[in-house]
């Protein structure tokens, strides 16, 4: 059996093939990473940094209100909010977004069921969501962000 000599052409094909595999895998992984990113966290980080202390003050003021809210999902897909310390005339709303995958945003309003229980008029599709729940009455605004599964 005669063996053919290993030439420079063979080495070039091995190098080109190896680099082609690495580049193909890198492009595939980059496309997965870009496809899984839901968007921008802040439009302008400099402007956000200038507003940060104001956001901290708003959070302290909201914490002093003594409100608490627990968000859950009913079997029919509607959201249920159980609150404590919230006045009866307060308005509840929520903005929801998907934490991963294709961006999807929803806004929901809530109707009062009982003393401290509210329900959404709309249903929410299953899966993971980040919910920013807001309770407003007069000039007062309380906001909390929670994950919903």
C-alpha cells in the first residue's frame, strides 16, 4: 500500500477547514445571543446616572408608605394582586415584559375585587414575565418590580 506524502496543500486545507468551523460556530453563537436580548436597558446611561439619586429618593418615599403587594397568576391567566396597607381608592396598573427571547410588552389595569384584592381584566400568556406594579393615589406613587412565572 503506497502512502501519499503530506504536502503543504493538505496542511492548508486542514487550517482553512478548522478556521471555517470556528468562524461558523462563532457566528451561530452570536446570532443566538443577539436574538435572546430583549432590548436596551436605558437609552442614555449618562442621563440615567443623573437621575439615579432622584430614583433613590422616590424609592425611599415609596417605602415609607408601608404598602406591600403580592402578584400571582390565576388558573384562567388573569393576574391577582393581594395588597396590604393600600387605600381603597388607589389605582393599580402593571407593565409587563419578557426577560428573555423576543421582546414582548404588555400593560394591564386592575379592578378591585375585595378589600385588598385586585384582578386584571386581561389574561396573560404563560411563561416568564417581569412585572412592574404601580399603585397610585393622588400625588403618591409606589412601584415594585417582580418576576412572574
